[in-house]
C-alpha cells in the first residue's frame, strides 16, 4: 500500500460520510428516488418486480460527472 491508496480511502470515506448526513437529515424529502417516470414496477398476486431504470441512469450520470471533476483536478 502506498500514500495514494490512503488518500483515495480518505476521499471515499468522506463521500460516504456526506451521503450519510444527507440521508439522515433529508431522508424524508428523498422519497422520490426510485419512483421516477420510467422506473418499471410490476406487482402480481405473489410477485413484485422492480427495475429502477431511470433512477439508475441518473445516479450513473451523477457518479460519472463527479469522477470527471475529480480526474480533472487530480
């Protein structure tokens, strides 16, 4: 392990910490996540099938944007 690995772990833990704070304080306001138009939901008698397609696309775009900004500065 080298010094870069430590920096990366500190950065990732900081992001997880901030995400935890957002969920803790604003969790009741984030209930729209997973219920966007385009998220597929099927409920039968004995089964429930759920594919959050649009939600995953938005999360993927946000993660890619954050990684792009990180790569630009480092």
